C-alpha cells in the first residue's frame, strides 16, 4: 500500500531557550509584549510535516509518497530524501520562492514558540492528488490553505481514505471549514490543544466527531493518547523515551505510526502503541529526522514498553 502524504516541507531552525517562557512572559502584559530570548544553541534541520511523516513511515517499512511544493533552496533536502530512499516524483520546485522555513524556540518545559514562513508551500494547490498513481491512503497535513482544502476534496472525490491533520494550520479555518474536513475525512488527528480549538469551532464533542469518521485521535503528550471510535475510547499509554531531548516532530512521528497501522490492518490498540513508541524514539534525538531504528530494535522496545510482542511487525 502507498500513502500519499500531502503537506509541508521545510527547513527547521531549532533554538533552545535555557529557561521557562512563563518566567518572562507576564500574563497581564501580553497586550504590550516585547520579549527577547537568548538562545545559545541553534541547529538547522530537515523538517516540515510531510517530510517528517514520510521519513518516519519509511523507517517503519511503509511506502511513503510525499506531495509538496518547495523552493529554489531545496537541493540539500532533495539529496537527503534520495539518501533515505524517499521518492521525489511529486515534489514541485518553484524557482522564485524559498522552501518553507520554521524558526522554533523551545524552553525547558518543552513549550515551543514557532515562526513560520510558508514560501513555496503557499502554492500547494498547484499539485493534484489525481496526479499520483497507486495511492491507497492519504493524509492532509499542514500546508497552504488552498492546498489543504483542494487535496481533502480530491481524496474524497476519489474515494481514497485519508487522515485530516490540521496541526499548525488550524487557525486558517473557521468552524464551517473544519466541519467540511471532518465530513470528508476517514480519520481526524489532533493534539490536545488543537482538540480544544476543533471542538470549540465546530461545537462537536470528541464522541460526536468520532461518529462522523472511522477514528478520532487525540494525542496528550506524555499522557499518551485517546483514540475514539464510535462510542468507544481507546486509552493508549505513552511509551517511555530514553531521554527528553527535543519534542520537535514527535507529533509527525506519531502520525506515521497511525498510517502504518492503518495500512497494515492493525487494531487501534496496536496502532496507537506503535505511534506512541515512534514518537518516544524521536523525542530522544535532536531534530525531526535524525533518529534511526530497525524492525528488530523497534519490536524489542515495543515489548519492553507494552509487555507483549509485536508479532505482525517482524
């Protein structure tokens, strides 16, 4: 099975603030905010939601096909994709734009402040789902607004099951937009903060959203995740990270786990645990695409965390 992964490709400039934002942002002064953070460490990483999802799905042994629009500076990332064995068949380069750029500052509580320049990503709608061949499942992850709307419609029209993952793109959509996405999608996944926004803007409870899709997945950081299916809520425990290094890209890693489980017809309990574990593995390394594992080590970590073997993975 092939997964068409629609979303952003970006360079991530990741900085660490060796303190807590809450010590410097005064709640009663946010109307006149003027704050500077000294960030003594900085790295430039390959990122973007589609890029991260594709990388992690490839590690799991899945078949990712990313679809994205990138800029004139994409050369080093293209070389990285080649090294990782990820196809570039549906990567479109715009010569007079930059690839998306994310500037991410993380504090000691793993809170993040991100500034994002979309660049070529704003032209995501110039790519069409119908151009991709042999697609069995898709995901609409954060991308240009018009691209997300178009790709969701195209997946729906083609009867291709897909995950709607609004992520950082949530502010671009009002309640009616989000209700339409939910009606079109087969699965919806958000983190706990995005879940609050989604429920506020649509007026739907988690179980009401779940009744409209095959599964509604809410990640809860270190508390694990909830997978709502119809009237049932699967409570997925968090996997233990070897160390808490960098949360950047953990959500994308989790989504790759969801895709892998769906593509291999695994039950939700197993799918959620696979997703949880790959997120924990990513947490223990800097950047979204620097972690590595093979199937044997992944299966051993799965048994260590959850107390039973992952037979279908070997």
